[in-house]
C-alpha cells in the first residue's frame, strides 16, 4: 500500500519560475492538505481540500495554488517562485478534517 | 484561536533515561490531540492520539501521553530512551471541523 506519494523529492528553482508539486493518495481519503515545514516553525498549512472539487486556503496560502479534480490527486502549484518559498513541503491525507493525517515523504524545494 | 506550544526546541537525554516532551495548547473546548514523530528526511508518522475517553494514551514504540484538561497539556513520555528514539517530535491539535495545527517541534537527542 503506497499511502501518500509526493514527487519530486528535491527541486531547485530560479526566482520567477513556476512548478507543480505532485501528491497522490490511494487510501480514498476525502481530506488532503499541503504544509510547509520551516526550522523552528513546525508545519504550517498552505491549502486544503475536503473533497474533489473543493479547496480552501490555510494559514499561509500566498504564492500557491491548488486544485482537486479527483479524490486521489492534490497538486500544489507555485506560480512565480520566490526565495521565501524555500522550504520542505509535505502533502497529507486523512479520512476527515481533524483525524489522523498520513504524510508523504516531502519535497525539499530551494529557490535561488 | 487554537494554538500549540512545545516547550524546548531541543531535548537531550541519556540512553535508558526518561523522555519527557512537553506540549500545551490553548483552547476553550476540548481538542483532539496528536503526537507525531519525524525521522531524518522522512515524513511525519503518528505516535499516538487522544480524541475522547481515557486520558492516558499509549502509542507506538513505548511512548504514552496524558491529556490533562485542567493544565491544557498533553505531554509525551517514555520510561527508557533508546538510541532509535532520536528524532523530531511534533504535538498537534485539532477541533471538529477545523484544521490541524502543529507545534514548532522538539528535537530529541539520545546520548549513549
């Protein structure tokens, strides 16, 4: 059982470039979310989705877009990368909004 | 608004010693409480959770935590530390129909 799969694991971008971080889960979870992890700040919620076709902003949404066309997939788009977006990004899924979250392995993004 | 505070960004113990990682939350209603562990270059995985019922919760790898409503705390303990316990630990809180919020994390070092 794969769980939550994130790609790529590592990425270096130049300022202004765009990219999409992929996230897929095979547990038929309705709730999916994206977090960024920065030293000393824990995990901060970027965007979340309570089901296909429904997304909403989290704590730090600026500079990021998401969509949820299927239950399985929840990609995160950086429209114009900035050095402040250098971080480790985690995708997570759970049965419901406030239940146990299952995390992917993370994507380490560096913006130069 | 709900928040989580983890006291001590770094905790160091000797192998075989007691592990105590502190977590306090702010809330006017009982939350759901979680402890996650993150090993180097990996995603987070659930150690244990409290939703309702017994306030002493046992998790994986010999860890346990006690929900104390009067102290708004959910401290994580393990009687005897093992080298393999070295990791970063995150406390998280959520409420019905609300997103999960994470503490800043505590890095546990275990000395031989």
